[in-house]
C-alpha cells in the first residue's frame, strides 16, 4: 500500500520506526490506564485503538496519512492487558 502511494524504502523505515516509538511512549500511559480503570477497560482501549489506527491506514490516500494512522496504535498493547 505504501508503495502504491509513492513511498520508498527509507519512508517505510521511518514508518516502522514511528510505530515502534509510539508503542514505546504509549506503554506507560496504557499501563496507568489499566491500573486506574481495570483490565476490561484497558482491553477495550487497545482494541479501539487498533480499529481506529488500521481504519485510518486503510483509508489513507497519501503518505502523511500513513504516518498519522500510527498515532492511535500507541495504545495497542493487547498483550499487557
């Protein structure tokens, strides 16, 4: 999909790096959310973040939208929940 939008290999590397960075930053926030609101709410947040992030990614019509779609995925920590 990224190649269809005109992204090269370096841009794909930046996209994967952003995904890892967002997960790293979102981990403590997700953990705190789970401590305060419980595991059921944390899992709902995780699944909702996945739906929103992958939904934006599926509708992306430009490379910046691909980068924008990675932001909600910072709360996609299903294993921790």
